[in-house]
């Protein structure tokens, strides 16, 4: 963490001073606000955690529950979510609580005794090429707690207003607060509030979605599973390793170790429901599910000491036809006012573990764009990119989940070999990891014409970290781990061999009236308040003359205008980021969005192209005062 730049901090630095709407913030829900978030699940709470970084934006989040979520159903957190936690500065804390996955075991019928299961293969989980972060399991409620803490401790001091049920809304054609929202509080008293934007994160039966007349594309149900969290004793050897277990005749289990060292989740396959059998299958008890699990585990057994949670679910695949109130109308003159995110947009099976992970990315994608628009940095048209980007992701999620669910449900004789499921798991690991998302060209994603300058940072995909040396203190760090979810764009300048081209670029960015840094940074603000520029040199840190690095990379910041020493990096000779990410030795500028996606790749000689790119989504208002 970096702090003290506004003066000495002797308390928890994660608790920051209130600013703007966070100052004297009233606990009660007011009548007007800029953003109303409906639902404090993963998709909603990450928006609050991001929008606290925009304290000039009055954000409120409501939840119909009377208080904090005690236990959530989702628990699997893939590496992209871990990257996100790092950006919101609580990865280390949540990782201490979580169970860490490193391997997955695959079990099938013993060829010599088909009525018994035997371990067939193991696979890295996730494979080493996917990420430096692990897969974690931890209660969804704790994920919400950490994001909520971030929102409450940030400058806007955003807390959840519990006990409010969303009823309906009306979008008016004019007015400062054009969205009229009807609510009911915990005492049954109806309220009307007015807002500029509403984000519906209110689950699969979303009332917000219903109010904006968005239809769902829905596949018919074909599978049913019991999900059960247990404290148990067993002789099954992989009880604390994620495992896919397929029996000869009795079905399948997906086993997920939970946090705390003792809790374990079983997904137990049931009969495929038909109209005649559906009611009976949905009435399966926990005891019946445990009995079925023991038949699958033969010759092993599980002695359940306590069931902490149990449910039956049918695999339903749904995708909302649009993720906002205007996308389906195809009218370029309309900008959205109401959005949906998370389960309100897409539902699927739980076995791929994607629900919470994808919902978090929905929320982050939307929140920074709302922040940019509401502080006047971007035009309202930027908000149209949310539907364009996230609906495509949702459809790919459904397609993947269908394949994975079908694979887990297939009988052994329906596969060519036991290795088939292992190969599928390994070959598709980037998708559940959260790293196959690729956004298309838009006002916030460039054309990709110069991708060859940095092949390892694919345009439209998340910025993949790599180790570098931080020159000031010679520490080896992951360059991506310095990314913060603070609403800023990142300019990663990978230097040319002698550093002359990157120096010229830095001078232009800092001093030219045609530079986006000067055009789009507010008057009298820190030079890095909108664009956080960093440099990575090809030489080792011993060969970098730090005091003579361009001033753009050693900015004076904060109330005291003290120098930031943590923006200058160097390649590690035996682990060269230029080699690892295919960066041309002539250098490259890699532009990264506030949600960590690579937005543009340009040569260090670029000038007008940089400004033109940002002008597509940013509003020219004031020019940065000379510093």
C-alpha cells in the first residue's frame, strides 16, 4: 500500500478520510441520489466498492434483507477474482481465511471392479500457465464483507441500507433525477426515491429486469443436483482436494473443500427430471443425498456429522436479451438509465463455479463507467459499452457451463476414455479462471493494429502480470499487483533499449498541450490523478539511473506534493518481462482500463493516436495546470 502522501497516517491506512458525499453522510436513505444499487450481492457490492473512489458521486446501495448475509451459497473464487481482490486491496486477508486449490483429482470406475471407484488422474488446478493466483473457496458472505468494508472505508463512506424492498421504477424523459423508484421499508412503509441511474443486482427473479421489459432466453431443464455442505469423517483419500467423481451406475459427485479446514461441499447428481418425476426429485432429502453419495463413493464412505446447508437445484441456463433498458431498442440517440448485473442477467449450474466470479466482473465493468460519466470525465454514451461487453461474456459462460455440466453428468461408457474429462478441464482452464474474456473494438478498446508490439498483452483481455524489479527499493514485485481499483487509467511504458524514445514520450505526455494527460486531467489535480503512468526498463535495476528517470514516472503527489518512487521498474535478467510478454525491443505503450483490461497498444513514437483514442470516451473540459 501507498499512503502518507497527504500527511502522516497513524491509523489503519485502509480507512481513508471522507470526501465530498462522504462528509457528514446521513445513514438514512435520502430522496435523491446519483446511483441506486439494488441488491448487495457480489455484483452490487463491488459497484459500491468501486464508486466509493468517486466521492463526488452520491451512491446508495439497498438490500431487502434486514441485515448482513450470514452464509452465501456461492463459494468458489477463481484467479481473475483474486486479481480483483488484489486491486481492491484485500486479497491477502481473504486468502488467509480461504481453502486453496492446487490440484484436481478425477475418479472413475475401477477397470477391475467397476462397482468401485478409483483415482484416474490428477491435474494442476489451475494449470501453471493460467495465473500466479490460486483458486480459493470461501463463503460468499465473507466476499461481500470485504467489498462492503472497502466501500465504507473509502472516501464516499458507502454503507448498505438494509430492509428496503424494490417494488418498481419509472424512467422519465427529463429531470435531474429522471428515474423514479418505488420501495418498501422493513416496516411496510412505501418510499419513492429519485435517481440518475439504477443498477439491478437483485438476483435471478430480478424485479428491476421485469420493470425494463427485458426477456430471458431460457433452455429447458435437463439435470438436477443436490448440493450439501457437510462436516464429516471419511476414508476417501481426496476429501480435501477438489475432485470429480464418476461412478459406474450411481451418478457423479463434484467435491469442493471449503474454508476452515473441515467443511466440504458435495454436488451430487440426481436423476434427470421429467414432468412425471420432477416433484419427487426436487423433494430429495439431505439423508437421501448422503446415501446416494455413499453409493457413488464405494468402496469408500462418508460419515456425516453435521449438515450445514442443503439444497436441490435444477440446471437452468438463462441469458437476458439485454443488460440495460435501451440496448434492445437499437436507438443510437438513447443512453441507458437502468442496468442489470449478476444473476439478474445470467443463470447456470453451480458446478463450474462461475456465478460469483462473473457477477463481480459485471459489477466492476459497469461501476467505473458510471463513475467516469457522473464526474463529467466521459459522455453518457460510454455506458452503452456495458451491455455490448458483458452480454457476450454471459453467452460464452452459458456455452461453457453446458459443456462442463454435460461432461460431469456423462456416464463412463459414454466417453472415449477417462482422459477425456481431464483434457477438457486442462484445455479450457483459462475460461473458468476468468481469462478468456476478450472485449471487441469500442470507444474504450483500440483496433489492435499494433498488437505485435506486445503479443503477451492481448488487446481487450485482462492485463496479465509478470515479475519485475522495483528500482527504488530493488524489490521483486508483480507489476500487475500494483494496479488499484481507483478509477484511474494505466499507461505502462515499456522502454526502448537506450531509453530515449520512452523519455521523449514521457516529456510529451507531461508537457504537451496536445497530451491526453494535460487535456483530460482536472485543473490543479495531481498529474497522475487520471492517468497512472509507469515505466519498465529493459536493463536490470542496477543500470537504471533513477533520479534521471522522466518526471512523469516520479510525480509529486498528494497534499504535500511528495515524490512517488514506485512507478519505475526494471526487467529481471533471468525472468525478463519483455521475453515473457513478447514485448518488442523498440518498446511499447500498453494502455489499461480502470477495470484492468488492455485497451490499446501503441509504439513509443505515438502522439496524436494516444489523444485520439482517449477523446473517443473522454470529455475535454480543462487543461492541467503546469506542474
